[in-house]
């Protein structure tokens, strides 16, 4: 019999039972500690992922279409057609659209002239508004799952159309269309318009 066997064999049954119980308590305490640590980790993750929100909506969309068989080299001057029935209703935004388009065309080498001066191109800025529904989604994640929902929101979507015609042929040769959500902040709406026009003329034929 080994030394350890002799040592344990000297224990009484009650002492041995107490030792087993003590070991069980130690194992129980260890399991409880592990569970507490797990709970702390879960609560930490829960705090990190407590809530999130995002909006399911369309951002600014800009598209350009033009006659790819048309040479733009012969064109040097342009004029505005201001009596368009679909002109931009907001006079401030209309002026911003004209000013930004003038800057873009000037950067392409065009000169602005009076409409009675036989321009090469005729430029028209049109606009419109419509009600648009977007959806704001929210949610929370926690222990055992989460909760969330989707809330509809009514917005005003503005559309800007810049059309350029061959004055002599009276045919459309280039058109840019921009769509975005407008707000009650006039300065932000002007910025939205400026960005749309910049994106349009980045696609000008080379």
C-alpha cells in the first residue's frame, strides 16, 4: 500500500464523506463563478449591441444619357430657354441650378450667350416634387434574442432635369437627371442640387 493510500485509509467514513461534500461545493462554486463570468460577458456584448437604427431609403441618384453618335466638338455657345412650363418652381433653387450649370459648362469650354444670338445649344432646367415613403428600421439585441420594428416616414423627393438641345437641329443631345430627398433646410437643399449637377457633368462626353 502506498503512502497516500495509507493516509486516506486512515480517514473515517464521516471524514471521507465531508471531503466529498467539500469537493462538490468547490465544483459548485466553480460552476457558479463560470456562469457569472458568462453573464458578465453577455451583458458587455448586450451593452455594445444595445441598439441600432438605420433608414431604408434611396440616396441621391444621378443618371446621364446622351447621343453617343453625336460629336460635341462643333458646339461652342449656349443659351437658356427660360419659359419652360416645367421649370423649377422654387426660384432660389432655380437660380442655383442655372448658376451651377453655367459653371459646369464654362469649365467645359462653352460660352453663354443671349438666346437671340444664334447659340449652338439650348439648355433647359426642369424640376418636380413628389411625396416619397421611406422606412426607418430600429432594433435592440440582448440576451435570448431581441426586438425591433420599421416606421414609415413621408419625405419630399425632388427631381432635377438638365436638358441640352442642338439649337439648329432642334434635337435633344444630352440629358442629366438627379433625384434626392429634400428637407426644410434651404441651404442643405442647395447643396443637394449642387452635388447632383456636379455628378451630371462628370459624365460629359469627352
